[in-house]
C-alpha cells in the first residue's frame, strides 16, 4: 500500500506534490525546506559543473541542516528549528560572502549569500517569536 502511494506521488506533477506538501507542512517551515532544497541542488550543480567536492559537501550538509530544521519546525520544536535554520543560514552567508569577496563574481556566491542572509533574518525573527 505504501509503495503505491509513493508512485502515485511521483506520477503527479510536481506542483501537485508541492501543494500536498504545503498542506502537511506549516507555513513557517516552508522557507527552511525550500532553501534547503535549493542549497542541495546548488551543491550538486557545483559538483557536476566544476567537479567541486567542497561545493557538494557544503551543499548537502547545509541543505540537510536546513531540511532538518524544517522538520523540527513541522514537528513542533519551532524555537530549535528556527534557531538551527538561522545558524545554518548565517554560516552560509559568511562562507558565501567570503567567496564573493574573493572571486568578485555575483553568481553563484552572491546570490546564495543574499538568499542565506534573507533566510537568516527570517528564521532569527521566527526564533524570537517562539522563544518563551
């Protein structure tokens, strides 16, 4: 039964899948999942395009942490989840900001640092809301 459900999900267009996920996942966890997925995809892309293992490693680790924080937020550990996402985003902002200064190229480092900074601001704000 479980298997048929999975293939059903995979056969649906991704917008449908995303919509289903949006119903299950609380709104404040969306940015963590979304940014986590982008981060992993970016790391994979860097690896595929440039054979960059650091890019792959950082993308998977940071993306994994963001997705874990999204899961924590969904699971009811809002403060811890948002704190983890803010911390991960802060780390990414620093790393990518440093890379941007070193290379002077906006893509991809600049874009990622802008996204990461926005993610950090969002999750810090949310963490303060949930802090008792």
